[in-house]
């Protein structure tokens, strides 16, 4: 029996790693316009940068924490453990807030516009109507 020799050299297939940094066309990156960061279900924000947070960052059971000093978070890159005492999660996304009121959310997969929602530092008082007071009509006295 004749043996066949391959005519083409074997091509080695190399897998391309998934990028952990945002799309290079994204204008948002770690720095001073970064105003909120998500670690686990907690969103940390910098009141000196923004009075809003990205609606896509919040979860129903998540916490919102205001930071006095944002410098450590502003240097943080995706996947790095968050520098807040007691936080055991790494940074999953961050948001840059632009002067025109728009915001960009960055995670490992994409850089997308997001909808900023206002943070109320003093929540409005809950308005309730006073309870209805039930009174019985006065008894009518009759003379014997």
C-alpha cells in the first residue's frame, strides 16, 4: 500500500486571551473622572466627582457607599481587589462621568453608555396621611 504524505505543513492554532481591559476606543479609564466602582454587590461612589450613579451598576440587594477619599479607587483597574476595609471582592466595573451629564460604564467585556440616576443624600420624608380618628357621636340624653 502506498502511504500519503501531507502536502501542507501543520498549522498551529493559538488561542487569543480574552482582554481584561476595556475597548481601546473607550474614552473612560481609571482616573479623576471615574466616580463609581462596583465590587460584589456594593457600589462605591465619589461625591466630589458625581451626584449620580450608573443605573446598570445597582442591584436590588446591593449597597451604596460614599467615599471621603477616592484616590485609591481612582487608580484601581478591573479585576483588582477593592481597597475598602472588609471588601473581599474585586472590581467588576467602574463608571466615568462626563461634564455633559453622560456616563460610560466599563467592564471586561465592553465600554457602554449608561443612564446616570441621581443619588439623594437626604431622602425625602415619607409623607403619610394622619390616621382617621373614629369618634362615636355623642349620646343623646333623654329625660325620664
